[in-house]
C-alpha cells in the first residue's frame, strides 16, 4: 500500500475509534436527580471549583482565620488549637501531624489524598456533578499517542520528500504534502478528544458551581464579609485578604511545582476510586497531563493546577477563578 494511503487509513481508523471512545467515556455519568443539583457544603463547592487542592486550601484558610492554625514563613503551618469541626479539617490536622516541620506544600499534598477529601469527589461523581477519572484514562492516553504519531508521520513525510526530490518524477506531489491533511486532522481530533476527556465537571456540576457563586455574591449576602474558607473555595487563594497568608500559598505552590512533586504522574495520579477503598489519589489529576477534579483541575502533588476555566496559578492550587467546564 502506498505511503499516503496507509497514513490516511491508519489515522482515520484511530480517530474514529478515539471519537467513539470519548463519547462513551463522557456518557458514563450517573443521572442527576433534581434534588442533587446543588453543592451541599463549602467543601463540595471547593471541589467543583478546583478539586482536592482547593478543598485543602479552603480548610487551611478558614482555620487560619479563626486562629486554630498559624501559617508563617517560610511556609510553615503550626497548630494553635487542635480542634476540627468536620472530617476535612481533621484530615488537615492529621496531615500537619504527619508533616515534619509543617511545610505547607507537603501537608497540602498529604491532605489532598486523605479519604475525607477524596470522598467528596466520590459523592459528587455519584450525583452526576463530576466524571470519575478512571473511565477516560485509556482514551486520554490514546489521544496523546495519536498526536505523537501524527508528529512523527509528518517528519517521516518530510524525510521522504527530501529523499525523493532527486528522483525523475518531479511532477508528483511530495509525501509531506499529500499526507498533511491527514496529519493535521489526526492532531486536531486527538487534541479535542483529550481536552474533552480531561474536563471532569459536568453540566450539572457547572450549574451547581454557578449557583454557589450567585448565592455568595456580594449583592446576595448584603455586603457581609465572607469567611476566608468560602472565599478560597469559590475563587482560590489569590483572593485571600491576608497578604502574608496569600504569599505563603504562592510560595508553597512554587515549591511543590519546582520539586516536581506530582502524585502519580503529571497532573497527578489517575487512579480510579478515591476514598472509597481504591487509590487514594484518584481525584488528583491525570497521569497524562489532564486536569484534576473541578472546573480548574488539581494536582495532588504539585501546587499548580492544570485546567481550563480557572487560572493555573493565581496563588491557588487549582486555579484562580473557576471556569466550569462544560459537559
């Protein structure tokens, strides 16, 4: 079979399977009951907005504000009052106890993987507000492989074109030209499918996140100052009023990113189960560079998030704004 035809056939078949796999993976989401369309507490809001990292950041900010924790330079967290009001705050206290020196970047990565935080993602997935990371993992990798193969095929086409430039038949189009449409199409399909598979928040989840933002907007609260935990849950650590605390979060993010600390892989582990008995880092991103959990994604080892909608920096572990990815 001539080279151009082989390229078109191979990329076409791969793209078709990838599109079908992507559609099937995205449809594996529980139906949403009318009563389950809203976030039930600040932790669910934080998870939708930025994954497990945002949950931990919100907990630390809230406990710092009421004096139970102290966060000072260089990114050291100390316990002033070992009192937890719920399982998430207990997980933060436990992470501090397990972190020598109380380094903020380290305890964040530990607390993100705790069952209390991971189970939030499980609950949201059970209600159809998030997609679990497991079903699309293989197809995300397929998309990445297809994009790599397309790049290699382009280089092969260039080499074949150069090698055949001295031939007698100069009227025939070079292989790099004849295969270029297939290569571009394969790259486009791979990119779009990988993006679709890394966006874990569903339409229902986006609605719940939007409803939470509206409920806590300045106009809806009569101008009452929101607790730091709520502010961080909705908008990330970039919105913290305490400048010193905000700087410590930024330093922790840079320290984690600089140390290459990711949970199982790049945007962290891509296991499937969370706090429900399987890998504890299931909701911390994807091993092929996909986003983590909420609209912005999260990285369980690094402080930087990866994802759409919210800024991958802005001082927050999972982004600044929220951006609700679509369905």
